[in-house]
């Protein structure tokens, strides 16, 4: 379910402070390190780089206009798919 329109999108308060500070300094090229995967991407974040934690490492996410409205965690997968086993998989290699 989506969040109520009355409440607005959820953006972590610490993350919004870091974004505002980066905008004020004009340093949008330096990535912002965050653990706030549940934060919604807002238009103020367009053009910025984020290092989003996936539970093990930080994955770089570059925000563009197409990602506005999505969550930061959507672009930092937590599970690594290797492949399915079986005879067919061996034959394709």
C-alpha cells in the first residue's frame, strides 16, 4: 500500500538534512552515504549520487527524473542471484 497523500512521501530527516547541505554547498558530485532504504526519492534529489546500504556493502545510486517517487532501496538489491542448477544449466554453459 502507498502512503497517504495527506502525510506526503517519507524522507528520513537525517537524509533530508544531508541533501539540503549538499545543495547549499553545491557539491552534488560527492555521494551521500545512507542506510535509509525506505526513503522516497523526491525531486530535490535529482542529479545527486547516493551510497545505499544493502546489508553488506554500499551500492552507488545516481538519481535521475525517472526514479522520483520510488524508494532508495529499490535500486540497491539485497540478494544476489547466482543461477539455478540442473542438467540444462550445465548444458548452456
